[in-house]
């Protein structure tokens, strides 16, 4: 470590001293300074030139009754040089740069031909490209023909573009054991890929270079990895001024053939935790790169230890791929960030996203042992927290075992290893990687450990207790809301689902099983769903971690009800224990969060998506030959990656724009946006339409209707669905007989009685829906996607109308009899017509006719379900008939769109459907779990 550290210290001394005549220019405003200290002061003090992105956690203002402060680590993230080439600047060093000074798109004739080439290479295989180029339409002399005449020539042109880190192919020798096919490792140097990502200017506004701590009401807040205790611990051991470049890996094995062929791929992906987690969590942001396709050798040997030999091969290959990363973690290396600043980087492995079998392979433990704790299978379901299975402990056990038995006496070594709950892998790839411990870097994984566990176990318990037919009936009858999955065919027939469908079932499972299942059974399921929702928070404090852990303990306290109901069953009958490996992993969440930050940032959703984009989709464009399909996939992906990067590079250069992405540190409300599109939107908005990417969420706060406190935005279309209609016509259309009288009373109560008569006969405009948009309560800087609230009139499909429910906050004592939040169903959205005399402000707005519910039970009244219970409010007329209580309110009084689930009792009414359930039932649960944002809001503001 000394040599590299001394080199950096020497470079820093020279950089600070200068040569007596040098001037140091601000990289933002180009102001010259004679001394580097003056430049640093300028960069610190002038907010326009502060070129280091400030983490969102440090920019976030304190909330109501919240004391919030933050600070950086004192000795981290020094800058050792300016104006170094970032990833895009390095592309200028390409062999054909001279030609690109005249034609940026060289070897293509120009932008038009480049766009054609990019489309062909991304969507067609070579045979299809050849057929396209032979079309008479393409070869016609009436139009300019492309300079490439064949598919192979097009590929040659693409290969002449600036590329990223090169791919390699290494043949692995398997001495002593024969394989059915040669073993080839196809890989890239992980350190080169890391530097490529670290210097990518696309992520300039989304990077963190320094550990920091945020203290909220006296408690440490854990969010991004840089806010974790582990980040500070590592920084404390590094030389002063070093920058941590935290490595995050992910891998999984996946089949690429359907039913026949038996071909599999085992890719490994890499990203860095310097990039903000909400960017990393999107596969479309391209913050991840594939670094290797691991061989899956077929050994001709006893099948009992064939899997062990495959695991040893995997670790050996990982050692090759990550060799330079390990060296950089030990002694550091020079790295250029997106703004062209030279940094002294260290590359510890901080997180590895994988499913349970992969985690056990990585940790070198047997299948009946936890990969992160010392728990073994009989202890998996007891709810206790066990000591971590440290890397040092595993290495010590392997060393002692290796002294007694030669590791290459595979059968004997494997048997002895199993007695120690080890797999038999004797050389873990992480054994000489500084700061790396599998007990820490094997991060809790939500997709498999929570959502897949829910589908594989919890949902099956519910089917056993409730019954498939009853459960399907309840799911089918729930009201359809726009934007959420409705299970119109039930759920019992589905054998395989996606992670999103797992989440959709979790949303409503608790109120769905209430009434038919034993209360203790419901409480156990509810506690587990509570735990899953709390575990998905993007930030934690010690208090919220304890709250999450208490939900898991509540499940363990009442899990006996599951066994008592004989809901946990196997092929031979009821199972009388909870020795489920994933259940044991849940207990490690609370210990992992302070070390890693929020665990949602390490979910496998991204890697699962990349298995499709990096394996399965490109495989379909190959020859499907076992010997060559992986190489073909790599060539396809390499061209796509090259094309995507060159497209942005050429666009910037052709518009004479900087290849540096300037920092924007204002704490403005932002929508969830692709970082590349965000960059182009700032510097060349006219070019946005020609780029591909996830389009940003529409921000209604810019042009929509705003609530009084500006926390809620509303959107209705310019044109109404029904224009200039009379109240009596609408009363008939919507079957709201009391609407004309309610409107008459509302107008009288809103304006001077002398003026009210002028507006009583005013016609009305009506909309069938509107949109409601909120800021995220979990990430306050983020504007959430808008939610649609429906208010359709009765129709043959919806005999009572298709009307959603909302939460209202009343300003004073109203018909609801409550000055706080009340629940209502939106029946009509209307405004008074503009035709006629100008409307007073009280009437010149959008209104709702709503029917009210009353709260009949609070969460603590039913600890099994822990939800508010509401009932339709009725009024009894002179003739004894009951009618729903309605009222007219301004649209701006809505605070949230909510979901009501009927209280079914012990048996659901088979005659009720999703189009009538809100009208046929009288009592409902206010669903806590309709989405993560509402869950957090309900628990912080109403419970």
C-alpha cells in the first residue's frame, strides 16, 4: 500500500505547490487562480461552481417537528487533479478521432445513416440486415444509399466506433477432472469496468464520493450505502483523502432455452454504490455492466460432487475477473470521476445481490446452513438472532480442514466439510479482498427472501385455511383501481408469478382472509406483511429498525396458529416446524441495515431484468449452438453498448456541447427521470425526442391545480366528458336523486344569498375522472406518479357506476361530523359552466359530489388486522327508505386516493362482483397496504 499512497502524496504536493507560474482555472467558470488553495476556497464558497454533487439526504430540508443535521467524513474524497479525461473524453483518443473532427459520425456518412445503422444493429440479426439491404427500396437510385452495402460491412463499421472495456476469452484448464466440453471464461477486467462506470458523465448529478452521517431527531439515518456505518469504518482505515468506490455485484444462473436444449448462462453484473440507489435500481439507467459469463462445466464424474467442482470453478473464475479490483482495494488506484477530477480510489466489495442458493455458494456453506449467520436448519424457524458467519471464521475452518485432508481428495474433503456445514469450496474468491466479509456483503434481498417467500409459503398457508374457491371469490370481487393489478380470475390457479404479482397479492391478502381465518392466523400473516413493507423503506433509523424487527417477532409469537390450522403442509401431510431457510434470513435484516444502508437498494429486481436483456433476449438472435452462443451474445451486447454510448457522445459533439455534465445541487422537486434524458433536457431539449429511454413522470405541480398548502396537485382535462348539462339531467344520469337539492344548498351556503339565485340555474360541466399527485413521503424530493380517481356514471358493466374512494381533510365541522380526515366515494366531478356572468371565486373551481363513510373501528380495536373499519353513512327518509349521505366539496379537499376492501365475514357473497362490491357491502377495511407510500403515510399521520 505504501508505494501507491506515497505516489499520490507526492502528486498532491506538486499539485499544491505548482511551478511558480501556473494558474489554476475553475472547471465551471474558468476563473484563473494563482494558488490551489484559492481555487478550493472558490469551489467551496461559490454555489454556482460547487462541482461536487451534494447527496439528497444532506439537501433534504427538515420536516415538521424534525431536527435534521448532517456532516461529511473528515478525511475522505480529496481531489488530486483537474481536467482529466472522463469516460466520454477518453473516446476522443480513438484511432479515428482525426476523421471525427470533420464528421462526428465517422465511419458513417452522417447522422441519418448512423440512426439507420443503430436501428438495424439493435433490432435485426445479420440475415435480416442482409435481406433489408437487398430491398429495391434501399438500393433505389432515387435516394441516397447507405455507405455500408452488406451486413458484415455494417458490423465492421460498428466495430470501428470507440468501445468500452474489452472482452476476453480465457480457457480454463481442469486438471484431474474431465469435462464434456472445453471450459471458457468470457470476461472483462472488473477494474476497467469500474473505472468506466465511475467516470461516466451521465451519472455526474447522481454520485456520492464521501461517507456522511445524517442525524434525525438524535438518531443516525441509514439510506444510501455512503450513510452506513460500514462506509465510515472503511474510510477510517484508508489513507487521508482516499475515495471509496464501493463495488456491488450480482449474479444468477438462468436457462436460455425453453423446454429443450438445456442451455444455461451464468452472468455476473457490476455497479458502484457511488451512484444513487434510485438510479442503480433501474435497469434502463444502464448503471450496471456485465463483467463475465461464468462457465457451467459438465464434469464427467460422480454426480455427488459435480456441483462442488462447478462451485470451485466459479470461485476460480471470479478470482480472475476481480483480481485487479482486489489489488485496488488493498493499495488504491487513480480514478477519474465524471467531472474530470482525479481521485485516489479504493474498491472494497460492499454488497452482493443473489438468491439463497447463490449466496450459499458464495459463502462456501452447505445447503442446511445460513450463509450469513451460524444458524443451521433446525434453528431456521425459531426467531432467534444468531452470531454472524464471518469470513475469517470460514477461512480458519477451511485452513484447519485443509491441513488434515487434501482438498483435491474431493469426496473425502466434501464429507468432512459438510460436518462443519461447509460446501467444500476451499479457495473462496473473496478470501484476499480487503474489507470484504460475506457476513456483511451478502446483502438481504427483498425479491427472493420476502416476495418469493410470500408466494411460496404465506400464500399457500392462506389457501389451505381459506380454501381456494373462497379466496378466489374474494379476490375477484374487489374493486378495480386504475394502475393496480386486479385478479379477475382469482389466484389459486396460478403456479408461477412475477415479483410484481407477488406484491399485488400482498396488498390485499390481510383484509381478504379476515373473517374466515382464525384471528391469530390473520395476525401472524399481517405481522409478516408489515415486516415486508417496513423492510422496503429507503431510509431507516434505529427506532424504525426496532419497529421492523418487532413485526417479525410478532409473527414468531403467533406462528403457532399456522401449525394449529395445519396450513403448513408437504407432500406427506402437515409439517410441524418452520425450518425455512428464507425465514431465518429475515432475522438478519435488522443487523444488516446499519452496515449497508437501506436494503431495497440491493433488490434483485434489476439483476432479474438484466437476465432477460443480457441473456435471454440476445440468445434468441444467436445460432443456439452450445459451443458459440455465449460469444455471439457478447458480440451483440458489445455492439449495443457501443452504439448507445456513441449515440450520446456524437449528439453532444455535433451540437458543440461539453462532455461534462454540470452539477445541479438545488433541492427542487423532481420527477423520476432517466439520468441521460435529464442531461439532454438541460443542455439540448430539442434533441430529446430522438433519444430512447424511460420517459419522466408528468409533473402536475407545474401546471395543475394545487391544494392550499401546495403539497397536492390535481389534473383534469381541458375538455369535459359532459358539457353544459342541467343538474336534473345529471341526477338522472348518475342516479343521484338528491344532487339538485344538494347543489342548491351548496351554492346558497357558498356566496351571498342575494347573489346565489343568479347561479342556481347555471349549467354544469362534468368529468369522469381526474388525477391526483403527491410528493413521496419516503423520498421528499421526488414527485410520485399521479393516481387516477374514477367517477363514471352507471352503465351496463357498472350498474352503480365505477367510482373510487378518497380521503378528505375537512376545514371545519361538516356533514361528516368530523373536522379531521374522512372517507368518501367520489360520485361526480363537476364545475359550473363559464357561460354567463363571471363566477365568484367560491364557485369558480372544480367540485365533487361524494358519498360518505363513517369510522366504526380503529386499528387497535382489531389487533389481528390492524386497520380502520368504515361503514357507509345512511340517512332515513320520511318514508323510511335509507339513502347514502352525500355532500359537495371542492376537489382540492382531497388528500389521498385510498382502497377499501369489503369485510366479507365468514363467507363472501357469490353474487357480488368487482363492479358492485363497493355498493353491495356496507362495511369495509381501509387497506393499509394499498402501496408503500400510503402505508408510510398512514402509520406516521393517522396511527
